[in-house]
């Protein structure tokens, strides 16, 4: 059994869908599961639909129609006959989405987000499944929500592994080509949940774990895992081999090529992960596995933008000790802040967080009751694994350094 994951960039248009089919023909598709993301920038487009649903109802249908037109064009480019069953299936999905938007009574943004956003993956896999069938690559379309079960922590749901294992083991056809959606699951009431942005990699790992797959391959528009994101760093270089441990470290610090939760289930069963280019499918790419050293050994750069640095100090110059720190972390948990960097001294405590749920103002008001609070928004966190002096100097040039931490393997800098 092998598991392939294709991201949105790989299927952003009809040529991308055709290339996916070409990749399958090149590398083989026997006993294979394909996990696919939403096409192109569909997730962003659906986020606009959600925004309009809550804030600008007059633009709601227009933004929804834009999403529908985008997918309809891909269908027209793939199928000569407008009466092809694929058109009907996609229309039914958009009808279902429209009905939800008209009948939903829940004011919970996170709940609505998950019910709407998942249609990107449902539509993309429907189109791809129909196209593969049309060219003789017969496949089994799976609604992932019937097999991956989670709690109801909408937008960052936690997997119910026991129930997921039971459902996949009893309902999965191993001997055929299967296709399903990344990123999605469902709770005990069968409402759609999501696993966090970029969660399609995690979906592939969940299936690989439950199916005891031989390997997982993530197909991307880069030759493999690079030592830096080429959007932000020049001269990024390919890493040929990485250990699970190193890859987990890179993912934890925010390397965008791998979802942070992806590697744990793979490591548990020692399932190798490959990251390869869908533009050059026969190239080796990057292999992540047990006991693989970093090859070649070099500094690895990661940047996370749009972060928030919160600095606290005691109002009466008393020590910030265990009890205070416990209170601070309880508040961070309550307001769903993802913590990225921590630094403390006798009378101060600083933390860099990701304000995913837009709860910053509520958190700050709560903190100001007990501490003197300074807040810097829109900061960046630069992390360098296996750093050297030249690598640090490269990041520090022309930046204001708000916080700096060094350990034996890693340096982190918060900059403005």
C-alpha cells in the first residue's frame, strides 16, 4: 500500500489534473490511496465566502459564484461533453453548500468555517475522480468524513484514533485505486471538522498509519524539502535525507513543507515519507525516515510572519514564578493561542504567539489585570537549525531584534 498526497498547487487547473494522472502512470498506482487538497487558492476563496456570510451578506452569492465558476472552467477544460456526470456531481455539492448557508442557525464562526471550507476538497476530489475514470484509471471515491473521526474542536480537530482505525480497517478497499480528501474529518454528530491549515499531509499520515502503508509521498512544486523557503530566502538547497526527529523539529518551528502532526504517526510505524516534485516525478526528492542523518548538513532557515510578541512584567517587581506562569499558560490555552517562543527572567515573561482565533484583545485585557503588558504585533520569528555565525548574521542584517534565543542546535530571533 502506498499513499500519495497532492496539494492545491498541483491541481490548480485542468493541466494540473492531467499531470496528476501522468504522475500516477509514471510511478504506478496499484494499491494506492490519493489524498487531495482543494484546488489552487480555493481555500482562500471560501474563506472570503465565510467572511461575507458573517459581515457582508450582499457579496455572499457573488463570492460563492466565483468559486463555482473557477471549478466549472476546470470541468469544461477536462470534459468535452457538458452533460458529463462530473458537472452534475459538482453542482450538487454547490447546492448543498448553498443550502447550508441559507439554513444555518449557528453563530459560531469556527463551526461555520469547517462546514463551508471542506467543500473545496469535496469538489476537487470529485472532479479528479471523474477525470481519472474517464481516462481508464478507475478509482474508488471516499468521503473522508466517514472514516476519520475527530472531536468537535473546529478548525483544529483532534483525531479519535481508535474509532478512525476501526472505520478505515473495516471499510477500505486496499486492492483498488482510492481517492479521498485531505484536511477533513467529522465529529460524533457527523458535522465536518478540519485538522488545521495544511492538514492534508496529516490526513495522508493517518491513512498510512491505519493501513500499515509501505510509504507516503507528498507531491509538491519543489524538488523536495529545501533548507529554506525559496519565497523568503535566496539560494535554497535540496535536503536529500532527513531523520524523523529532524523533520519533526523543522515542522514544529513552522517549516511549511510538512504539517506539524504528520510525522508522529509515520514515525510510530517507521513508515518512510518522501517529498517529491510533481513536475519531475522520477527524481529522488527528499526521504524522511528512521536514523537518517541530515544530508547535506547545513543551516536550515524557517520564518513565521504575522506573529504577536507579548511581554509581561510584574506590577510590584515581584518574581514571576511557577504560579504566575501557570496562570499565563491557562489564559493562552483559554484564548487558543499557539505558542511559538517563550523567554522569561526573574520579573518578566515574554511569549510569541500565533493569533489564529483573533482572541488577542480579550487575552490582553485579561493579562493587564495582573501584569504590565507590552504587545508587538506583526513580528516575524526566524528559526535556524544547525546555525553558524554567518547564518545568524544573514538574518540579523537590517532588522530590529526584539528577542533572541540560542540552544546547541537552534537559534530563534523575533524581529520587527
